[in-house]
């Protein structure tokens, strides 16, 4: 690895981790806005997301510069490309947080209906999965990344639990249908956060081991 490409990789890693920190923060804020029924807090999310978008554009530029001027190969090339795909996943987490914030605003406008405990549990699980994926990236730890992949089934199961609870609420209290639908929408957005965390973990494995494990179960020989 030349000194020039080492500097580029450090810059990229720093920008991706800053984006990750912002994505975690905006996700937590959107969930808090929902749990606290705070439209004021939810309204801050859109402005917060702009900084993620700005960093995403900066990462695009840094990746193009690295490819054009430094001609990275092997592991360096994998890390440059993965930096872009991880940044894209994090930018989409920001979009998902904005979706949750929109639901939070709608939910706050209805009569009081308690946030399902299953939804709070899902939010915690998705946030932890994202944090662990970013930690694996920060440490270039493929084993930690594999542990993140193992968490995805739990997030899927918790999403299903929220949907079942929301459907039961609609049956028991039809006047709460609108709020229950938003609970389902939030659950689906949180499950997508888990999917993006999984993508990040897969990229860590690609960087460290030169193994593409995306869709491994589906593509395995019968």
C-alpha cells in the first residue's frame, strides 16, 4: 500500500464513520419522537438528514478521485468500493429515519394509544444491529460482521410481532386504525434499517476476506 492510497483510505473511512454516527443519531431521534409523541422533535429530522446527504456527496467525490488518481488494487480497491456502498446504505438509513419521523408526526396528532412494546423492542434491536455493523467496519472485524448477519432473523421476527399487534389493535379498536397502520410502517422502516446493517456487515467481510457473502443462502448449490 502506497502512502497516497493509505491517506485516501483513512479519509474515506473517517467520512463513512462520521456518516454512520449521524445515521445512528438521526434514527434514535426519530424513534424518540415517536415514543414521546413529539412533532417538534420529528420536525428536526429533515434538517439533520441534510448533513448525511452532504457527506454522501463528499464520499462520492473521494471515491472517484481514488479510482482515477491512485489506481487501487486488491484489498485497497475493495475498501474504496465498499466505502461507497456502505455510505449509500447509511444515506438510506437517514431516509428511513425521515419516514419514521413522518409517522411520528401523524401518530402525535391522534388520541393517545400506547406505542406497542414490540415496536420499542424492534427499534432497539435495529439500532443495535446498525451500531454493531459500524463497529465491525471501524475495527475491520469480519467475525464481528458475521455476528451482525446472525441478528437479522431476530429483527425480522420482531417486525412480524409488531404487525400482528397492530392488526389486533385494528380489530379491537377500529378508531385506532390510522395509528396502527403507522406502527406497521415504522416496523417496516426499522426492518429495512436491519437490512442495511446486514449489507454493511457483508461489505466488511468482503474487505477483509475477499469473499462476497451477499445472497449466500439463496445462491448456494442445492
